C-alpha cells in the first residue's frame, strides 16, 4: 500500500486506475472538489446526536433523497441540495480523472459524517475504528468494485486512518482455514438462489440475492472486525488526512479504520469488474483463483 500524492498537472489516468487497483490510496493535499463557503458552513453547523440507528447521513442520487437525519432536525431541503451538488461534483471530476472507467460505474450513495469518530458507541460489526474491508449487507455488488472518494471538511483537524495489507494478501492467509471459502459448489444454496430468482424473491431476501462472492465479502468484513488477533497484530500504516484534503481508495480490498476526525463527506462508486485495468488483482479474481470456480 502506498499513498500517492496526485499532481493534476500531469494526468496519467491509466496509471491512477492501476494504482487504485493495486491497493494504493490516491491523495489530494488540496481537494479538487469546489465547495461554496456557505455550503461548508452549513455542513459544519450540523451535529447528529450520537444515534446508533444511523451511522451517517446518506444521500441517494437515484432517488435524490437524504436519509439518516435526526428526527425533528431542520434543514433537510438545504442538506439535500448540498449533498446533490457534492455528488455531482465528485462524479464529474472522476469522469475525467479516471477516464478509463468512464461510463462504467454506478453512482452509489454519498454520505456525510458529522460525528466525532473517536469513542463512538456502535455495535461491533458497525464500528468504524476496527480494520475492515467494505461489503454492503443489503446491496450486493456481484463483483463490482467499491471505490470511495473522501473529503475531510473539518476546518482544522486531520482525519486519522489506519490501513493494512490488501485483500490479496489477507484472503489466502485466513481462507479457508479460519473462514470458509465461497460456497459456489454448494448445490443446496445454488438451488435456493435460482428458485428465489424464478419466484422473483431475490430482492425481498437479502441473503439470497447475494452471490457467493458477496456472501464471502460480507463474512470477511465481519471476520476481520471480530478477529481480535488480527486487529492487534496485523501490519498497520497510520495516515493523517489534513483539513481540506481528499483521498480515494478501493475500500473492498484495502482494510481501513478511522480512528479520529469529524466532518467528512464521501461518495461511493460501484465500478464494473469488466472495467478493471488489472482485473487479476480484484477480490473477485483472487477468490475465483482460490476456488477455481465462478462466484457471480
Ligand atoms: Fe469502511
């Protein structure tokens, strides 16, 4: 894992894609995303009251709605407008910046994280301060990659992360001995999944619409968070992202945790697996090589 400081004067989109797919973090000391001062001060004026129900405030571009706001909170309309603008700005920046991926991603949720991360009281599997790779419990990606773009919008403080070895190193270390490999060869599971698809139930039953790949990625996320030995002894790299900076990373392959910081924005992209410039490094390819079978 390397932190690559980006020089926008020297565009090298193919290399940037390759770096991301190798598990590097692309870092912008000064964010390339424009913010209106009034929008920033509006965001910095928001303070969620330690709810465990919603980790973050989410903006769903396909519905143009914001969820996760405290009950009774005001400013929903303005928050929606600010998040819509952020989502559009990140999306249009990356369209040029990562041109090899152009038109080959799905714009997923954006989030606003107004709470102090240090000492948050969340259930173990939802904690942000334990190293983990990302997987979505209710939105399987079926091999698409989870690419996340972050902004530290705190006026002065750093956002402090720790990262560890990428998926391609960790998966063979723990699977299949400590965590079972995907059960693509399990006829009962396969039959159940196709039955659910025929009956149109795939979207009603989250665990059934997950491919064997998604199922493994979810279990791997949980395994890492629940593994005290891994959390204590794995190789760690500590990163501090200054106020006003941006960074992006494939969070499905790079284990990450946020240790402290307040006020961040984030936009998620689900990038088609077929768009990878180094497909052999993806979690799907790693797992398919380990299992010798197709997992989506
Ligand atoms: Fe995460």
